[in-house]
């Protein structure tokens, strides 16, 4: 997922101008510290996501005071709808939470990127030997 050149240019500028809560969060999620890779200030369509985990299709948005204003709420809503159509989940984190309760923020992010169940279950017992018929038995 990427965006037009103007969005890419804007993302590069925003990487240089990250806020303190964004910097603190980035220091705690980069380098696969949670077992997945994150990108910072990632272009997505006409938007720039604060942080994006491609494998989990998860966007993390750090919301400061500006996000509580009516015009910003409408803009965030349009962006959330576009991301939902792209099958990207959004995790909004208040900047204050990063500054005051970082361990719980990291736990919430970890839970969001960790699948609820493993992708596959290992088979019970060894595989059948060559030439043997596979018998399916119902559990007793």
C-alpha cells in the first residue's frame, strides 16, 4: 500500500517532524520488538499513517489534542472509512496515554498484531507411512 508522490513527499517530511509521543512509541515498536515489522509515517492513498504493520494490516494513529476538534473528527472519519475499504484495521491511541501509560499501550498494540488463533494446528500423531491407508477416527 502506497500513495501518490505528493503523499510520499509529505510522509518523508512527517518522519523528520514526529511528535514526542510518536518518537516514544516508535522506539518501542520498531525493529520487530513485537514480532512484526512496523513502518513509520507510511503513505496510504492520499493519507499518511502514523505507523503501519503490513502483516497485520494494522494502522496505528497517535491522536493528540487536535484530533478532538470537529473538523479533524470529520477528516479522521473519512480516512477511517477509506482504510476500512482497504481492509486495514485502525488502532487510535491518545498521545497522553503514550506519555502516561506506555506499558498498557504496548500491550494493546501487541494484542492487535497477535492473531487470536494459530494459522494451523499440527496434526495429532505422526504422518502415515507410505502405502498405509489414512483412517479417520472420531474422538472417543
